C-alpha cells in the first residue's frame, strides 16, 4: 500500500537551491525546494543499482519519489552530473560525455542570459532565466512530463497548441521506474474522456467530464481536502486538483501491481501514507472496459456483477457476454420506422435509464449550448444516434451529448450516476410501463420524486387547512401530530432543568419530562443553529415527514412544539436509556446483556435501518448511528433515535454531500469523514462498527498498543485474518453465546466496514444475512482510518473551521 523506496544516496552532502551553468548538480548532492518539501537528486530505487535523477518528499520518513527524469535510461555509475546549457537544456552527462537524458526545451530562439533550474515548492522542476524570477513561462518544467504521480497543480491532459500530452504511467515495478503497462490519460476522440490503458488497450474508462465530475467517478465530490477542475477549450484539455491546505501532502499515483490509481495522503500522526481513494478499477469486473460488451449494462447493485441487455437488444452469445447484445430490429428497418415515428409520434421513442456511467464517448457528438429537448430532437433526426444525455449534469443538466452506433462500456452505479436516454424499438405504451419500473430501480431519483410528491401533498393540505398562528396549534390534532404548548413542556421538564438533561447530540439537547397525566416524555430541544433559515412551514413539513416514519425499531415521535423561537420534538421516553450504557463502561448495577439480547438488538437495529433506507416512503440516511443513539425499551428492544434528524435538520444534505459533517468519528465511513460524501452505505459502515461494539463490548476508538495505534475495526480485522475472531467477544458473556451466530455477526460487521462503499452490503442484504444460513462473502480489508488520523486531516484541512466542534456530535458528553 505504501511506497517504501530504499534509498541508496551515495555520500549525501550539501544541498543547493538552484542549478546554473557554473553550478551543476553533482551526484551525491541534492536540490531542495524553498520550503523544504521536495528534494531532487540521484537515487537508486529498490534493490536496483541503477542511478536515476528524481524528485521526492524531503521531510517524510518514507522515501517517496514523485518524478524521475529519464525513467527508461538509467545511469549505471555515479560519475554523472546534471548540467544546464545556454538554451536552458538540462542534461545528465557522465564524465565520458555520454548524455543519458536531456530536457527538451522548445527554445531555439530564446537564448537565456543566465538559465537556472529550480525546484519549486510544488515539486515542479523548472528552467527559467535567473533574472526573470516572476515569470511562469518556464522554458521547461517537469510537470509537463509526469511519471506515475499527479501532484496538486499538475495538469493531466493536453496542450492542444503544442500537441503535448501529459499522462501518468506506472513504474514497471518496485526496482524499475521505466514505464509499465498501466497508464491514465485524457482521450480526445469525440467528447474528451479519461481512460486508463493497459498497454494500448482500454482497461478502465474514467469517462467524460460531465460538469461536477467524471462520469465514472460519482465519488469525486467537493471536499475539504482539495478542489479540482477540468478545463476543455481550444487551447487545452486537462484535469487538475489543488490542495485547500498547503500543509497536507497528497498524491495520486498509478500502480502497475495493484492495477489501479491510488490517492495517498500523508498522515502526520501515524507517519504513513493513507490510501484515501483507490480508484476504480477495483476488483469488480464492471469497471473493466466493456465487460458486458456493446449495448449491455453492467450492474453491481445486487452485490454480484450482472450483465443485461439494453431494452430492444438481445444477447449475441449466451456463453459469452463480451460480445454484448445486438439490436432486435435491424438498422434499415429501424431507420424506416424512425421516419414513421416522426410523423405519427408513436412507435420509436427514447427511454431513460438512471444511475449510469456514460457509454464510451469516442463515437459521440456534443453541443454544449443545446438543451435536452433539442438534443432529443437532434438525436431523433439521425437514425444512427442511439442515445443522448446532458453533457453537463450540474444544475439540472445542460448541453447535448449524442452517441452513434454501439453503446460501449455502460455501468450502473448503486449510488450516483446520471441519466441516459436510449433509443428503443418498443412501442410507446409498453414503454410507459417500463419507465415506471426504471424509476423504481434508480433509487435516488425515485426517492427524490416521491419526496416531491409527498411535499406537494402535504403542502396542499397545509394550505387548505389555512395556516394559522403558532399558538393556535397548541393541543390541536394537526394532521395526526399533536402540537405541544411551550408552557406544557416547560412544566414537564421543570424549565429544562439540568437534572432532567438526558444527553446532548448533534442537533440539540435532550431532556426528560413528565406530563401532567404522568406520561414520561423525552424532549429534544433543537439548537438554534441547526434549523437556521428554515421557515415554519418547512419545519412543520419535515416534522410531519418524520412523524410518518413508524417502525417498532424507531423511537416514536409524539409531537412537536414551535413557539417563541423554540423548536422542539417530543418523543416517547425510554427508561432503559441508550445501548452504550449497557455495553461500555458498565456500572455494577447495570444488567449484563446476554447473547440473545445482543443478537436481538443487532437484528432490531438492522431492521430499523432497513426501514429508513428502503421501506419508508422517504429514503432516510441516518448519518449518526451509534450506540448512544440506540435506545432500549423495557424489554431491551432497540429503538433508533435521531433518525430523520440529519436529513431534516442538518442543513443542505439532499445532494449527498455536505460541508458540515455531522457524525461521530468512531462510526464514520472514510468517504464521509474525508469527503463529506454520505450515502446509505455510510450508514451501513456505522452499523458495522456498532455490531462490532455490541459483540466486543468495546468502543471503536483508538487503542494504543506499543506505539501502534489501531482501533476496534483494526483489531477485529487482525483477529479475523488470524482466524481467532472469537477472541473479540465480550469476555463478560463467558461461554454463554451461540458461536455460529456470533461468528456470523462479526463477519457481517466486517463486511459493513469495508473500505469501499460499493463492497458493503445494503441493509436488506444485512437483514437477509442475519436471518438465514446463507454463506457469507469474505470481507475485504476494512478502512483503517483511525479517529485521530481523520481528525488530524480534517482539522488541518479546516483551519477555516468548516467543521466546528459542535457539529461533531460528542459521544464523550453523553451521560453514562
Ligand atoms: C561512486 O562510487 C564509488 C564506488 O562505487 C565510490 O567509491 C565513490 O565514493 C562514489 N562517488 C560518489 C560521489 O558517490
Ligand atoms: C519536517 O517534519 C517535522 C516532523 O514531522 C516537522 O516538525 C518540521 O516542521 C518539518 N519541516 C519542514 C521544513 O517541513
Ligand atoms: C568511459 O570511456 C572509457 C573509454 O572509452 C570506457 O572504458 C569507460 O567504461 C567509460 N566509462 C563510463 C562510465 O562510461
Ligand atoms: C531517454 O533515454 C532514451 C533511451 O533509453 C532516449 O531515447 C531518450 O531520448 C531519452 N529521453 C530524453 C528526454 O532524453
Ligand atoms: C522534443 O521536442 C521536439 C519539438 O518540440 C519534438 O518533436 C520531440 O519529439 C521532442 N522529443 C522528446 C523526447 O520529447
Ligand atoms: C505488459 O504487457 C505485456 C503484454 O501483455 C507483458 O508481456 C509485459 O510483461 C507487461 N509489462 C509489465 C511491466 O507488466
Ligand atoms: C503497488 O501495489 C502493490 C500491491 O497492491 C503494493 O505491494 C506496492 O507497494 C504498491 N507500489 C507502490 C509504489 O505504491
Ligand atoms: C455472488 O457470486 C458468488 C460466486 O459466484 C456466489 O457464491 C454468491 O452466491 C453470489 N451472491 C449473490 C447475492 O448472488
Ligand atoms: C427518412 O426520411 C429522410 C427525409 O426525412 C430520407 O432522406 C431518408 O431516406 C428516409 N430514410 C429511410 C430509411 O426511409
Ligand atoms: C449548437 O447548438 C446551438 C443551439 O441549438 C446552435 O446554435 C449551434 O449552431 C450548435 N453548434 C453546432 C456546432 O452544431
Ligand atoms: C430548449 O431550447 C429551445 C430553443 O432554444 C426552446 O424553445 C425550449 O423551450 C427549450 N426547452 C427547455 C425545456 O428549456
Ligand atoms: C448521422 O450521424 C452520423 C455520425 O455523426 C453521420 O455520419 C451521418 O451522416 C448522420 N446521418 C444523417 C442522415 O444525418
């Protein structure tokens, strides 16, 4: 995972700050950037005795080379120097005068007065005139000749004026920096797209840039670490990312052995590179180029990859998906029908599939100023146009992208992805039916639609019931949800007395109260910031939506109170408080949960979460599932609390990405902690942590062992690999547990905390796996991001305090 380069730097001595005609760089000396981040010199990689001129990070303990001058032409001895001549050309020459490498400056005419080479703080080696300090028009720069690493500020792509292509190519192996087979570049055929090649064959398609991201990388989202852009104009086509905080070290690197691109971030705390975003292709075949062949969709939604033909196509060979699918109707006939369609408006039409990676855009055509309906018309006109879509999906979509001929390399995402309109030969009426099915399949779209419908519905009813003044709501049965009067709440909670405080969470403080009739309630008083900018109607709408969520594993909402600037939610009171009281830091008087209770709790939480994710009419992502948010009723049945809160009161999270991270670090999925990108799969991660906690009786936080820090997940994984996983089980249960159930739960827990969201099972799979004897998949390595390493990264990335302390819900503050 981490680049360990064994360095044999011969006779390390003084460093210089630039290379000039009078001051070449001798073997054994180094050139250091101003701020001391990067260093350049001769090195020998791995066990090789060859010498190369390279650039690496100066101040980190693991030697990490980011650039090599002449990868394929190593120097065999140590008598070489790096010279610069009048034209500003850098040359590696040995004492016999043999040139091993020469920079290719494009400067016949500009003889420089005093050419110097300097290593910039960005890691860019540049050649310029010494007197021309401010110029960014370098005579030559190493950033134009990338090796395997994309550093912040480097461009991946094309300078169209000079024809210069910058692409990343992996090292052949550990010992040999010469170009391997795996590379990543931008292809200019048709609509530009990112493509990984293995040798000269397409291996994985990152896809075209569709506004906010590449089509094949829905995980790329605005985040706290870096910003990124894609530029495509008549001069240049490139991708670039820029760090938001200069103190962070980040690099994207191609690796021949693992066959992927990794995103590494240096962890100051643990002194290692953390792989924060391994790129596709992962081991899933759907990422491999055209895995299902032409005109077929590759989908991993159900856990295993499946191929299916586009509607109106049939599989060419039942043995071999690589041949893909062919049209049921031959092209002549189709084009004929096409002509009729335009006149009678029936017959041929397009159908929408959502959640897609755009097909290969090599045979595509784009017009960025057309809208989708013009696009449709344009595609309709040409019968070899097989599909169209927005070329930019941001802000509801704009532009027109059309595909001609076979549609290659289409993948369906479980989360993210975009809509494509595909030409079909099936008549309009049936299409309508199918369309409904498609909407149900494409989850996010479906829930968005349902939400709109629900909002409209409730909105209408509110309007028709004539919104009255706040106070008039008191004690009124308003759409089945009682509205409590502030005075009642104040009385019940003894004016929010400290002694009635039950806890504090991400969105406010919870108090116990007793109504006049003796009924106990729990009152959540929302902190003022948490619903800022929300009008009363919106607040009511959202409360009503939460009120409609009813499941026996969710805490029941009894009502709400909105008065005098206060916004409060009233829940049923759970006398047994929360799960954390039972599993961590037990006091003598607490009951020890036996195995059957623990198993029951795991099952109940799974069902509650499944309901939120899938069975309720809204798709709710909890975002803060943890032991203290699982309450226990008299019979120790679990009830999830704070559901719907994140969605409704946490600000603008509908996009699945947020600047404000709500959650508790021990339970946060890596993609959420780092990118702020959340999905049902980040809840699955939290669930996995919770399962491990329930079984082990330990909290997932840092555990220090002989200077190595690891957490519960790391521990569980180690034990799993050593096949000693039963050692994880809470010792206070002694031997009273059911071994096969416990093993199953641990395995499910590990499946849920796998690093890549796509690998994690959905909650419906979890419930199925818990309730049956089916064989479980082997878990892959989980995310090892530890609490402190995340905090470090996030806090250093957030000196502008994008995350303020009170938005991290604080487990420590909760009562024991
Ligand atoms: C070059 O290598 C020789 C032997 O391999 C060694 O004696 C000498 O010190 C080296 N010179 C430098 C500048 O590293
Ligand atoms: C080098 O690293 C050490 C420890 O990580 C740090 O204290 C020091 O400031 C760093 N120096 C530079 C020049 O970055
Ligand atoms: C330099 O040249 C001499 C004679 O041409 C040769 O014997 C020697 O091996 C060369 N040395 C290097 C380092 O190329
Ligand atoms: C690098 O070395 C190769 C020989 O292996 C040579 O053909 C090529 O011109 C060199 N490249 C540069 C930029 O000097
Ligand atoms: C050097 O530049 C020239 C002209 O710009 C180009 O034709 C040639 O391919 C370049 N050589 C290398 C090794 O990049
Ligand atoms: C690159 O691919 C070729 C052909 O498949 C293979 O022979 C060669 O070993 C590969 N090179 C590396 C570095 O893997
Ligand atoms: C490349 O990946 C392999 C296997 O995943 C790993 O062992 C190796 O350290 C990686 N190489 C680099 C340079 O990161
Ligand atoms: C996935 O594929 C594996 C191996 O092909 C099989 O054992 C397993 O049952 C499949 N799982 C599902 C959910 O289809
Ligand atoms: C379809 O109609 C166009 C004119 O609108 C005509 O040029 C074309 O030949 C027709 N195609 C077929 C297959 O009839
Ligand atoms: C793109 O579409 C716009 C609007 O329909 C049109 O004016 C323009 O001519 C089109 N450009 C090309 C190259 O077709
Ligand atoms: C698309 O553009 C056309 C022509 O500019 C316009 O008439 C039409 O209303 C637009 N449609 C939409 C949905 O914006
Ligand atoms: C349809 O589009 C293809 C690809 O752009 C083009 O070659 C062909 O001429 C077009 N046909 C018509 C009738 O416009």
